[in-house]
């Protein structure tokens, strides 16, 4: 989906998205037509939005939380691969 569709689905303001892209909290695919967002990007944006608005997490906290979430998903993929190889 394009940027406008993403903003609508994620319920995020354009200024917030620009900051999150700059912080590299979201890294959409780049195509010749521009940025292409996925459902995973929407889920991540909703997590960021909820952490900031509902829980009052600051930017440094968001960095830590997203890093831990990424590590968790990486470990999950590694365990799935290990399980397949058994």
C-alpha cells in the first residue's frame, strides 16, 4: 500500500510517520513508485502509536521496545528453522 493508504489504515498523522521513518522505526520497501507499506508496517505503527499515546512511552523507550520486539521475532524465526532441521 502507498503512504496515504498506510496513514489511513494505521491511524497515524503524516508528521508522526515522517519522524518514525527518520528514526527507522518503520522501514517500508522502496519501489520505483515510492514507499510500499505492508500489513506488518501497520501492526508496528499501531504498536508505536499505542505505546506513545496509551502508555506515555518516550522515544528512547520506543527504541528499546522495538529492538526487543525485533530480537524476539528473530529468535522465533531461528527456533522455527532449528525445529524444521531436526
